[in-house]
């Protein structure tokens, strides 16, 4: 009797775990199923080569490239901001700062990661864009630069925290050997610690890129919702995520071709982030065996 | 000398970077407070939304957030904690557990808007739940499950083996050991993780837009099948309007949203510290 109860409990616990597997299967199934329906009406060649994305206009084009260029552009700007700053902070906290400073600053920076992204969108639109316009007068009211920079600020703690963890995990003996040879903190950090922790740092950067690809609200608020195949950061653009938001907010009838576009766009986003996450998982696995 | 100079230059650069991060946070917060605090009064909290910015309030959005949060908690906490227990206590070496583990890592990296697409197809369309509170809550539950599972596992992992062995030695079954020894001991960690996960759910906007949260709702949801708006949706709507007065409203609503988020985060950190101090193995 007792034994049977134990088995029943174990079954229900396992069932709860199985829900996460169902979630993954559900995501794959939904994206694939609706994408297949989409590609019955739109050719794959057009999807990947057409340079315009205008499913909501009367002259319809279904080229995903403008959405991809917008996604990559904003993410690239974000990484350009977050990588040097985040990595410098990580090295500083790990090698230069007093442990007490480190203990205070790390959680303060992590507040940046706890702020809802729609709030960052407000910041980009009402503070950063007007400020940038004083520097670049030709900057449009909606652009890729401002949300990109703000997204970068948002992911600074992601890079700084994960990189700092990686630097911290480097065995003490390496650090001591370096100082023993008379190296400065700078030399120790960049010639010994950063190379030794490189895989952990790479993981943090890949996760940051993946995060930036999927970021929605900052770009939806501040970038303008205009799909455009360009690498010019001063004009309005759209990303994969903001296009999905735009369709969801409008009155596109469910089941129509316009409606199906969000699944094909979502599929692209899923594939990109899945590739990045898989690479980071691989690198991480390697990293964990390095010092054992 | 050259090396020392480089060393110092980098030091000042790195301090600048650190200060830059903190300064951005401050500019950000101060700016929002200056913009919004004048608009913030009791009426703003208790008024219904309106097309006139000076009359508009966030009552229905706050109630929508409360509904979403409550339902998400009811759905996600039992499932997440149960899955965490399973992975840490039962499935250690099984193939199924191995698949679960890889899967949860993957899920945590999927953008939130993709969860919205899943919710739209499965909950809104297939289950026929429409743009209801329950469809939104189910979607957010799936989104925060990985966070709750990971937190539960970490908390259980921190419970020393001796507790478990002592319980078994006294003849307790596995479930008795878990429910009466391990869970109470791991409780603080689990609660901390759950609060952090829920505070993440409060700020989520993108998946709820996809599953049909509305920007203008003149009523408070009465049942899980009703339509709803949430605080971040209301903020997004106000930001998107051209009138300057709505930007002021957005700033005031952001203050409320940030207060809720920070209080939840602060409470989670407080619990974690207290728990770490109280329980010394």
C-alpha cells in the first residue's frame, strides 16, 4: 500500500517534468505546422531573397531579409556597447576591486537586469533618442541606434556577471604564478586570466547575442516598426520580434496568410536563438571539464 | 613604467565602465521619477482607463496584473516544484531525466515572444480560450517553469545528505523524507526562486501581446475567461501615443511597476539572506 502510494507520487512528479518536454514539442510543432502552411502560399526562394517585407500592405512582399537585417543591426549595436563595458567591469571586479566593493556593485548592476524591458523602451524613446539627436542631427525619431544602445545597457550585467564567474573560476595557482613572475594586474588579467576563462566569456557573449535577438519591447517602442533592408542605424527599422508584436496588435484575421507570417518569422527567430544556445551549451560543456 | 601606466590606465577605464553602468541606472530612475511622480496620486491608481490623459488611471491594468500573477502562481508553482523534486530526487540517472535536463536548459534560452506564439496557437485557438486571463496565465506559466525548476533543484541540492540519511535510517519512505525533511529545509530557497520567477512574469509584455492582452479595458476581469490588460501593456500603449500627457502617465505607471518589481526582488533577497543565516548545517 505504502509502496503503491510512493509509485503514484513519483508518477505525478515525473508528469510535471514531462510538461517541459511537451512545451518544447509544442513550440516545434506550432512553428513547423504553420510555417508549412505559409510556404504552401509563398515560395521559399521569395522568402529568403526578396528584399521587401510588406505582408500588411496591398502590394505584398514576403522577403524576411529586412527583418533579419533589423534584428542583427540592433543586436550588433547592443553587443558593441555591452561587450567592452561588461568585460571591463568583470575584470575590474575580479582583479582590481576590493571584495567589499565587488559585493556591493554586483547586485546593484544586476538591478539593470530586473527592470522590465518595456521600461527600457520608454527610456530609449524619451531620453536616449533626444540626447543622440543633439549629437547626430539627422537621426530619425525612430531608429536602430537608440534601442540598440539601451539594449546594450540592459545586457551589461549578463556579460559582466557571467564573465566574472568565469574569471573567478580560474585556479588561483595561475594567478599567483603570473604575479610571481612580476606581472601587473593588467598583464595577469589579459594575458593569463582572460585567455584561461575565454570559453566562459564566449558563453556569456553568445547568451547575450541570443538575448538581444529575442528582445522585443525596447525595439517595438523605439525603432519604428518599418521593415527596411539597411545597415544604417539612423533610420526606422523593424525586427522579427517587433513584426510579431505589430501583427498581434492589429486586426489581422486569424488563419489568413498575413497571420501565418508571424509563424514563419517566429521560426527564423527560433532557429537563430537555438543555434546560438546550442553553441554556448557545447562551449560550456568543454569549459567545465577543463580544470578537472 | 610603461606596464604600470597601462595597468593604471585600464584601472581608470574599468572604474569608468562600472560607474557608467551605475550612472545609467540612476539617470534612468531619476528621470522616470521626475517625469511621473507629479501625476502619481490615489486617483491614478483607482481610476479606469480613459481617452483623456488627465482622467486616465491604471485600475483595470493593475487588477489584470493581479489576476495574471495569481493564476500563473497557482499553475506554475506546483508543477515547477514537482518537476524540480523529480529531477533532483528521483530521476538522477535515468534517460528521461537526462532529456528533461537538456530540455530545460534549452527552454530557458527561447525568447519570450516564442512562448507567446505557442500560447496563441495552443491556448487561444486550439483550446478555444480566446483572449482570456487564463490563456495569458498558462502562457506565462510555461515561460517561468524553467526558472522555478532550476531554483527548486538548487535549494534541494543545498540540503546536506545527512538529513536524508537520518530520515531513511528512521524508516521513513522516500516521499516522507522529501515532504517532511527536505522540502521544509529547502523551503527558503524555493520561495526565493518562486518570487523571482513571478517578478519576471510581472514585467513580461511581448508574450501577452501575442496571446491578446488588450490595451484598453474599461472593466476588471470577473472570471478567468474574461479579457484583460496588464500594467506593462498599459505602459506600452501610453508610450505609443503621440500626446505628451500620455508619456507622463506612462512614467507614473512605470513608477508603480518598478515599485512592485523592486519590492518583490527585495523580498526575495531578504528571504534568501534570512534563510542562509538561520539554517547553518
